[in-house]
């Protein structure tokens, strides 16, 4: 059992009850991870290689030269990690299935030993009364599919549908929801335009075709799963934050509007309105993807839920950006501005602009330079970050936005993609040399919030429903 205070000075008595009371009794509190970032066991029990294994092997691709080969060794420590979630009293766990672990070549044979791991994971969660939230694709494409063009090739969307159907057939009726993709913008742009994530390609045209094919695969998967009779709520998870113009000049405002189009409206308009934003299509010109009307109907299948990952806002303009260190804004160890009001603003804007399904904040959290001292990590910055964002979320809910759950990114410190192990997002510290898990003060803070919500007199909402 983990107990103790949140590590903050002068915390007001009743803080947890006051905050918890702002959320409906059925509101879900969870923690999130993804397969490649925590599992390790990269070549074990028949798992095939993914594009991230290959990318990490390229000199200079990952800042500390590391990979997810061992990560948090969660593959072997799953029971311990589930006990940790349970001890913290956290009611939900969001995880992803590694496609190459269950289908090593991305087509053809299934790997039973891979599925066995996820069967045990889901059963273990249910035994502990923790609701499983499954994501199908959190970036680890089977390497064999990249040889055929990866997400640039429409055929990968069909392979994804086969994979989605098989995972749903085996696990679907035991999980609380199934998300097709996590952050398609990141896959498309960081992976295929900026080239800083796997598969490390650099072409805007390619990135936009990939963005389209990812959305298409999402729509095709939803159609197929519904045709299969899957009744588990189905959705997708997008990374979003408001884009603010650096100045009020017409140029900066136009740039911010375009960036908003490329990051938010491209995905939201396609999924919820069945079209791409005309201003962005015009801007892209020859880089715009090849699209059919039928594709847009497929992409805009009804969503049972929409996941939003919120970390920060973005400031956009035509001038030379100010160096983060010089702009005086509070930032995390990623260099991302701490801007809780952006979460409220984003949610209200989405609520105004789109016919939304119920929302979930599927990721929110922060990296800080945590120090383990005398067996304790006093991560006051992270506690403050979380508290302010949870309050910002409550502000949006109280103003009418239907948000049903919140997941902290992340349960554990883990492999932070191109940053390797240098950035720590966990509410649980991982000593990578020993694989020891040490709950940080933020874990204790979250534990108390979850407990207060569970036991407290939470807000009752007329007609309140659970997914
Ligand atoms: O670690 C990532 C995660 O995989 C996707 N969303 C953002 C997190 C922090 O960068």
C-alpha cells in the first residue's frame, strides 16, 4: 500500500475532495502507457521487428542511442505493474497492443504467445477491477509492412483491418473501449515529413498521404468491427492543443490558422464532418493526398468516443521563434509550455465547432528532471502540472463539454521515442539499472484524488451515462 502526502507544501485540507467533487460519479481516472515504450522483450516469444526497432538502430536517431529493446521490461513484470495500479487505487489502464507481437509480419500468421500476453494483461486488469482501454496502433508498425511502403500504401490499411478484427475477436468484449490510432498527426508528420520518428522519411506529400491512409484505416476498421458485431465503444485518439498567433499581425494570424488546419482541422473535419479543410487542401497543392469521396464517407464513420491528448499550446508565427529559455514561460523538461488554460480553451472550441461524441483525455502529463533521493522522488512540478490540468478539465466540463475520463501519461517512466530514456513522464519512477519501480509524490497525489473521487460526494449529472 502506498501512502503519504503529495509532497507539496501548504496543501489545503480538503483539496482532493473539492477537486474530485467537480467530476461526475462515473468519471474515469486512469493511467496510460504504450507497448513499445514499456514492454521490452523485443525479440521474445515470436515478436517480429517493428519500424521502431529498425529506426532505433540508426546512428543518431535516438538522442541517448537507446531503443525499446528492454524498456521497462513490462513484458516480464506485468503482474507487478498491475499490482502497482491497483495499490494506487487507479480505476483504468490504457495500453496498446504491439502489432508485431501478435502478427510478426503484419499479414498472415498470428503469434499465439503474443496474444497470450495480452490475454493475461486484460484478465489481470479485470481481476483487479481496473478497466482496460485498448489502443490498436501506437506507432509500432511491423517492419515487413514498411518494405511494401508502410502507411503510404493503401494496402496497409487493409492489413490493419485484419489486425483490428483479430484483436477485437480475442479481447474486444473484455475491454472498455478500443481506439484505432494514437496521434495520427505524429505518425504522419514526425515520421514522414520531419523524419525524426520512425520510419524517418522526409516528404510532405508522403506525410499527407500517410495521414489520409491512417484515417482511412480507422474508418475501414470501424466498419469491419461493427459488421462483426463488436459492441465495445470504438474511437480514435488525437493529439491537440490550441494554436495561438505569436503576434496580432495578419501574417502571424494566417500562419496560426494554417497550422490549426494542419494539426486540428485536418483530422477533426475528416472524422466528424467528412471532408478536409479547403484552405489546407489549397495550401498543400500538389502535396495533397489522393482521396475519393467514398474514402471521406468511410473516414467519417460515427465515433463512440474521441480521445484527446493534451500537453501544451503552440505559438505560431512567421518570424524567428523566440528561444524557449528567453520567453519567460514556464516549461517542462520537454521544453513544452505549461498552459492549463489551453485544455479548457481547446475543449470548448471543439464543443462549439463539431458534433462531438463523448470525449476522453487519453493523455496528459509532463516530463521533469526527477531526482531519486533517499528512496523518494519529490516531483512537485508534476503534481502542480496535474492539479492545474485536472482543474482546467473541470472548468470545461462545468461549461458543458461532455468529457468522461482522464488518463495521466504515464504510469511509468519509459522510452520517450527520439529522446530515449532522458525524459521521464512517469508518476512512477523507474530505476532502469534494477527495474525497480518507485512511486513519485505525483503518484501519491493522484492516488488521493482517485480515492477522494471514489469515496466522495461527486457531482450527479442528469442522465449521466458510462461508456
Ligand atoms: O510518450 C508520448 C506518447 O507516446 C504519445 N503522446 C505524447 C507522449 C509524450 O511525448
